[in-house]
């Protein structure tokens, strides 16, 4: 035991000095943390040091490997086509409503099978698990129920903080910290359904290429990693509806292409991110999200959602370009199909579908008034 603590401390000193770990070293250290084999001080210092240094692709892949092997209940949904996942890492500088959750619902309504893997709020006001729980999705569901939801409704979410999904240590660690760490990347990539296509937002331009390389290392065949800029230069873990976004795309041929995007590349006008702020009350936030998804808002929030669902449709082969993806996303919202898809999701990912549907319909009625 003392030798393991000493070895861990030695590698920790390397991180503190700005050095890096191999994938295997990262896997071993994450494994010891997940199994609670290191003192709390070592665990916290490790997460802080590797996050402050900036994780390498091998360090992210090693963390993912430990979580997948030791702390993830795996499922294999039976679907037609490739599974897709989308999420933001959090820790960014712009406070917005939950754009990625709304974009995933629009994408599912377009026929893209979505396997989300999210958490409750750590650095934001309202995480994807928080908002979906209010909307009626059973976020503490057993993995077989989530698998069924993906198969029946075309979308489901695994709660990254639930012991039903990650029974060993991930939830324990996340529940004790209130700052973003490498777990925002390695942990969120440990999706129980193992999708091979994804759209991932990161909180720093410096992470765009490393995270894309890490996704390639762990088996993603098609993906985009994005970091957006607000109009005042602050960063956001989404495709920016206000300014430039930096993108690294993992292609099917194994290459990684980098490029920039602006709202004009979607055929959209830039929006003022001040109009994207979340509500203080989470129930009000859920109602507002329903207004956006049902086509009532038809403003900056709809634009932000459509800009972020468009790349999903393009990567998934549903459209030929981002202009078409943006246009179809907006059509889906205004037709009511996105709200219908959310209702299907609530009924499918629920051990008590009637109770979930009743809660959802009450919120829909409130949004309409």
C-alpha cells in the first residue's frame, strides 16, 4: 500500500511540474482513484494538477479506459444506424440555457439515434440531468430502461452521477467536487452505450485538438469537437451562435481536420448571447425550453439550438451541409416534432410512464399559456 501511495505521489509531482503521463500511467492512477485506493488529498491533487496542466490525448484516453473497464454498466442498444452522443464539458465562460440537450432532442426527431451521457450541474446552474428530470425523464433509471428508451424513442440519457450507471467511484467523486476537472472529458466519454459518433463542446481552444485525438484513440469514427467564442471573446462549450467556433473533425478515414465556423456558415445571423441566459428557477427553465422546442420562441434560442443540431445531422449523414442542417432543424422545431420526440422520450425512459407523461403534459400546458 505504501509503495502504491509513493508511486502515485511521484507521478503527481511530475504533473505538478508540468509533465505528462502515458496512457497506461493515466489508466492506473484513475483506477486507483475509482477504487478509492489513494488518500483523499492525493485524489483531489491529481484531478486539480492534471486539469490545470491541460490533459493530453493519452491522459484523457487512459482515464476513459479506467472508467469504462472498472466503473461502467455497459449496454448495447439494438438500433438501425450508428449511435450518436453530444454534450458540453462545462467549465466555460458563458452561462447559457442547456443548448446541447435541446439540440439532441431535435437531432433525435430527425432520426439520429442519440445516447446521451450527462450529469447534474457542477459548474453551471442547471445540468442536462437536472433539466430532464424536471421535464419528466427518469434520470435515475436502470440501464436496461435507458437501453429501451434508445431503442423505442431514439434517445436516452445515462446519468453520469448515478451508481446504477457507474457503481464504483465516478458518482462518488463528482458528488464531492464543485469545480470542473478532466472528468468532464474522460468521464463524459465513458458512455455505457459506446457510441462511435459525437459532437463535443470543450471549455478551451487548447483542448479542441487533444480531445478530438482522444476520441479517435478510444474508437470514435466520426466526430466534431468545438469551442465557441461569444461576441465579447468569452469561451463557450458549444458551437457559437454569436461568433467564431474552432472545430476539429474526426473523419471516417482516420484523419483530423481543423477549421473555423461562424453563424454565416449555417445561413444564420449572429445572436446576442445575453438572450441565451438560463432562468434562475429550474422549473421556469424547463418551461422556457419547451417554448423553444415547440417553436413558440422563434428567436435567438431557437437559432442557438439549430446551429448546434445542424452538425449532428451532417455528421450522421442526414444532410449534405450545415445550411441544410440548420434549416431542417428549425423546421423540426416549428413543426412540433421536437416536442413530440421529447414526449416519447419521457414515456420510454420511465419505470412509471404515466406519471412521467402527466408531469410532462403539465409543463407543456404551462408553456403554452
